[in-house]
C-alpha cells in the first residue's frame, strides 16, 4: 500500500501578510487583487472566516459581513516566490511530488520512509522546517490514496497532521457529509440528498446496479469510488516550476562513475536547452541537483554574465559544477535547472553568440519535435561516427 502525503498551507496568502506585519495577527483580514469594492476575496484569515467570509466572495459582501475587516492588496509575486521555496523543501523528501496549486502538493513517500522515518515523521519534519524557515503553518494529511490524504488534510486544518489508515475509515471517512468529498459540488449535493444520501456512509446501502439505475454511468462510477474509498494512487510528477526549466532523473542504479554522470548531465542539458529554445528563453543561472544514496540532496548553481540556451553551454556549466562539487558517495538522482530566465528578444547581439550553432540547434529541435527523441539520438550517433 502506498504512503501519500498531502500538504496544504493554512490561509496561505493571509498568513504571509501576518508574518510581514505581525500587528495583523489574530485579526480578520482578507487578501484581494484590487483595492476597489469590485474585487473578490483571494483568501481570508481564519479569524475572518468566522464571519462566513471565504475565497471568491465579492469584497463588498465580505465587508458587509465584518465591519472591521482589514483588506490587503496581495503581493502575488512574493506568494509565488515563497511557494517555489516550499515546493523545493517538499521535494527533498521524495522524487515523486505533484504540485497541485500554489500552496498544495502530493508526495508519494512509499520508498523514502526507510530514509526519513514514518510518513507521520516526514509530515512532522515538513511542518517544522516550514515553520522555522517561513514562520508559516501548513496541514499534512496522510493516507494510501490521494483522495483520503486530501481529506485528512482538510480534517486536520489548521496546523494539523493526520493519517487515515484503512482501519480508520469508519472513524474519519464514512461519517463525512458528502459535500466534503472533493468533486462533489452543490448540485451533486442536492441530487444526492433527494436520493437519501447525506453522509458518505449512506452510499453503503447501494450497489453499482442501484446507482446506474438512477444516475449516469460516469457519476455512478464516481459514487462507487467514493463508497469504496478508492482514490487515485498515482502521484504525477509535474515538470518544472514556472520561472525555471528543469529536468531530473532518478538513476536505475546508484553510481560513482563521473563519466556516466556527465553523460546523464548531457541528456538533461539537451532537454533543458531544447525547452528553453522552444519558448525563446535564455537562462542566466544554471543549477545542478545531486541526490546521494543517503537522500542528502544538494544543489550547486552558477550565475552567468552572459545568458545561454544552447545544449553545449548548459552542459559546460553543469559539468564544471559537478566536477567542483561532487562528493565521494554514490549518486541516485541528477538534475539540471535553468533559471533567471529572460526572453531571447533581449539584446543578445551584445554577446558573442554563435549564430550557426544556434541555427543548428533549432533545426535539431524541429526534428526532435517531428520524429521524437529516438530519431535525433540516432542522427547524433551518425554524426559522431562520421566525425
Ligand atoms: P487554499 O489552499 O484553497 O486556501 P488557503 O490556503 O488560503 O486556506 P486553507 O487553510 O483553507 O487551505 O488556497 C491557497 C491560496 O490560493 C489562498 O491563500 C489564496 C489563493 N486562492 C485564490 O486566490 N482564490 C481562490 O478562490 C482560492 C480557493 C485560493
Ligand atoms: Mg491552503
């Protein structure tokens, strides 16, 4: 059975503002994207929620509900920046992380509990690190699928930590009102109420055949899934965080062979380079990630004076970082990240860029796009043989 953690920050944007200005602590505040009355609530502090204020509510209504509401215009780039840093912390605990929103992620820690301790201990560590680094609280739910992990988070909020094991379903899951299930909106709630289902446990009375007689097949399947507490177990690793382009790979076997690591960096650099060029981007920072077999994860980066996006330039930096910083321990994961990105329309004429090389790379990217990676590898090995 998998061990899946769901992490979600508490009143994320509002809590960041409280850290920036501690006099807001304990007060009803909302974050909005406009100062006029026509805006909506991005999020509300827990104190403001007591007045019935919630995300997406028109600001006007929120002010009506709470006379001394403090309205703050959001610093969205700051929230983004903190979000990235938090996601980086989370990804220190597993290679399998699915970032779901600005303040929420799923982590499959099935394989890493041996290294960091139980899932609960990982949850505790994550909460402690986030508290220490940002003075923010989050809630962590743990279970064997994503549905139950998310529900565990919701049940434990704020500043919570809860694991729902298979034997705990009667205690935590079945008594829930159906609207607590992600994906069950107000319309479904009404339909289900008419059908005599208010709590999840009410679904137990029905077989799939009963459900199909009353509902469309897709909805019946969904209800059956809820009845059986089945949820998606696949944590889908999402590519790169915005603002940077990265690629990383967990090796089939741990290695200490530098040449082999360099060849891995070569294909990672190619991927990063090709994604940069596709978006017409140049990078001014190149970072490598090394995860050793004891799961110690380190990053080394270099800021460049000239922005780059060719495979060979990226590889050159990656290899030199690797050679300078590698420790004498087996490596299990390698990554290459390009950040401090800028548009290629930036005046690159100032930099002595090799035009022909760039054109050649663009052609390769086009072939890759058309025929896939395999074909281009073939082409390159032919080039090698000839040269
Ligand atoms: P949520 O995690 O849904 O909310 P939250 O973190 O503020 O509170 P909770 O403790 O209940 O998790 O969303 C994360 C951030 O995303 C939130 O702080 C603000 C932003 N957001 C919006 O801007 N609009 C919205 O409608 C929602 C739901 C969130
Ligand atoms: Mg949240």
